[in-house]
C-alpha cells in the first residue's frame, strides 16, 4: 500500500521502532569504541526525516544524537571530535526545529546524492558512519557505495535499510510480469515507492541499483514458478550483498520482520572493511534480538530460543559449523579475522561469545591450537583470553 510522504511522520510505526532499535543499540558501542581511535567521527544521516515523529517519538537523528551525548558524558577521553550531518530532501525546516538542542549539527536541505561528496570532502583521516534509510530503492546504487569505499577514510561503515521486496516488485514490472505475492505488502506501508515499467530506462535503472543484471535471472525464475516471491527476495538480497563485498570485506544481511513468525519485509545491511565493526554488529543483532522479538510479537515470549532469522537456535548445529569452518585454518590466523569470516559464511546466527565457547572446547580437546600473545597473565598464569584488544593478540589454527 503506497502512502503520501507526509503520513510517515504522523505516528512512529512498529516498523520504525525495529529499525531504530538496531541503529541506537549498535551506535552506542560503535561510538564508544571509535572514539578510542583518536580520530574524528563523521556521522551522516542521509535520509534524516523530521528528527522527531509528530507523536513525540524520536526519529533516527535524535536517537543518534542522544547516543553521542551519552558517549561524550561517559568517556574518559579528554576531548572528542564528532561531526553530525542530517540530510533531507523535504524536511530540513522540521529538522532545524526538532534539533534545536544541538546547535553544532549540520542540516542540509536537498538530495543525499548531490550533497554527500561535499559533506565528506577533506574527511580522509576520519571515521565515517552513514545511516541510509530511504523510502524506496533508487538511492541504493552500488556504485555510490563503491566510490565511498575508495576514499581514504580511517574507517567507513554503512547501515542501510533496503526495501528488497520493493526492488523485486519493480523488477517484475520491468520484465513484464506482476508480483503476485501481494500479501507481502499488506502491513508494509510504503511511502513514495519507486515505480518501474517495461522500458529500457527501468531496466537500466535496476541494473544500476544492483550493479549487474543478476536480478533478471531471479525474476525469470519467479516468472516460471521455479521460486516464489520470498525466495526471489532472499536470493536478490544475498547477491546484492555479495556485490557489495567487492568493495566492503564484511557485509551482514539481516532480514527484518514487522510481526513475529512472519516472513521478512525488509533488509538491514551493514557494510564495513573493519572486522571488529562486523563483530560488534553481530553481537548487537544477537543481543538486541530479544528486544526486537518483543516488539515483533507484541510481548509474547517464544518457547524456543530463536535467531535473527526466526530459526530455532540449535547448539549442536552451531558447534558443527564452528568445527567445519575453523578446520580450514592450517596456519595461524587472527581470531577476530577468522570470527568475522565465520559470520560472513553463515550470517549472524549466534553471538561471538557462543563461537568462542565452542572454540575453547575445541582447544581443550586438542582440535585447535590457540596462540596468545602474551601467553601468560600478569600473575604468571597461563592466559585463556579469547579477545583481541590493545596489547593482546590471539591466533587460531586447526591441529593437523
Ligand atoms: C524513511 S524516511 C527517513 C526516516 C528517518 N530515518 C527516521 O527514522 O526518522 C526517508 C526520508 O528521506 C527523505 N528523502 C527522499 N528522497 C531523498 C533524497 N534523495 N535525499 C535525501 N532525503 C530524501 C524523505 O523526505 C524522508 O524524510
């Protein structure tokens, strides 16, 4: 169901609560950690909206600014440099009004495509975090993200909300078919949806968003009934993320549901070149999952522990995956690098802590060799830590 732009901000919907929960919860540990790089943080909300919903609930700008406030209050660092920019095509005046408490922020009226390069000009040595929350799909051209990855930022992270079903529906129109699984859109209220038709312009535009024509095969399989709409969406999202991985080493793809037990309605994509950013996001997804489940289920608790994909968590299956994955490391490899690789292979199926516990079991069974630097604690005992931080390195390798 398509709605006018204006209605979006009347009342904060469950859907926006789920998205913001993930932004806020990830952004808190991210800011705390990134400040310790002693480099400035440049935060850009590329589709900022009004700042606040008309019912008083905070939008993404206020959520991020409250996190920044808290981190600055609690940090032990003497000085921190944080710059925040909010771009919106339609609501810059509302943003100015709703963000009055933050006179230091930068508010831009216009399109993110036209303004981002300018905002990031001269920020090469900074840590850049972009929140990308558009209504439709047109803004999600892979080439924009590729370009960003080539700049010499100290680090860059993207958190993207993608209306992947919107892409599939428009791709169907472009290839002369219609999307029959209309129920998918029943409670996904869309604002200002992209519209494509059976023209070469639409095909070119979809090729540019996806940066390739791989989506056409998926739609053709949907057309012939080989796969259904959900499978088409899952395959497209997977391939879109694979494509992003040409520029970003670590790309996590998380399906989001509006109601528990439902099929996904949207995707949250996290892209970074930084393994620790990926691991932080994995734990954020897993730790916040309970809270998200509650929003999605209206407070009903599930009998079984479920993962981000609403799959029942099976400890044996996870342990088997850990063994299968880590068996590939015949030479010493950084633990964090290997962990990030594990989550690239299987998705954020469990927390980093769960994998580390399984690794410790494998270590005590002699199946993997763990080398720690330093190898002893301050009191001279054998070190057992499983975390790489300042002054601590951990390497793993499979025992042959
Ligand atoms: C989904 S809403 C953002 C909601 C916001 N993240 C929040 O949580 O409050 C998308 C916003 O993008 C704005 N917009 C649409 N096209 C844009 C563009 N090309 N560049 C920047 N903003 C755009 C719309 O005015 C709208 O406010």
